[in-house]
């Protein structure tokens, strides 16, 4: 695993890091630790982290007192020093609703849902080609039910089920 360096230096690496630089690095890792600690357990499972950090994240969820949470975040930050912070940040960005990656993926899923509901078989085949792990029969049934629902001008319950299934396929 590599050491996280959020502020790469253009100067020679022979100079020792300043105390303030080390403090900023530690704070950055602690903030990343807090961000991943607040993810849902199924999202945390997808993070490239070791067992000790995974246990610390589980423990953070059980702590109720604010002071204890703060101290535990410091511990998580310490464990993050040996983790690959860039890889963790990249995976966490996929789950962060404020990130551009998440928004881009969310809009792509919405476009797929809309294309599938328009009733074009080529769109269905293109989706299946892009997501070979999809249950084709289940997907076709969801699309048919959502189209029928749309024709009857009913609330979009089936369209929501279709979207949930599409989102499930994206998270695999």
C-alpha cells in the first residue's frame, strides 16, 4: 500500500515535511475516514480496505458519544495512513451523491430507464449487451409492467422498480 500525499511537491524530496504539512495530510486522511465511515455497510464492503480498517469503521457506527466519535475518527485517520487513499477516494466518489461521478452515473441510469420504457427492442438489447449479468427475463418483465403502467396513466411504481433494478446492476 502507498502513502497518501494530497499535496505533491515539485521541489526535491530531500527536504523534510513541515509539521503543518504533516498535520494537513493527517486531517485530509481523517476527513476521508469520516466520509467512508458514513457510507452504508453495503457500500463499505466495496472499498479497497484491510480488515483492521473495516473493523474500525464498524465500531464507529456503534459509538454514540460525540467525544468518543471524534477520538475514533482520529484512530481511523491513523489507520488510513497505510491504506491506498486514492483508490478508496475513487470508490467512495461513486457513492457520494454530491460527486460529479455519482451524478453522471445517476443520469445515465435514468436515461436507460427512459429508453427502455419507450419500447424500443434495440435499446433493450443494447442494455443487455452493456450489462451481461442482467437477468434478461426479469428485466423484460419489469419493462413490460412499467410500460403497461404508463399506458394506464397509473403512478410510476413499476418504473421505480425498473430503476432500482438498473441501479442494482450498476452497483455490481
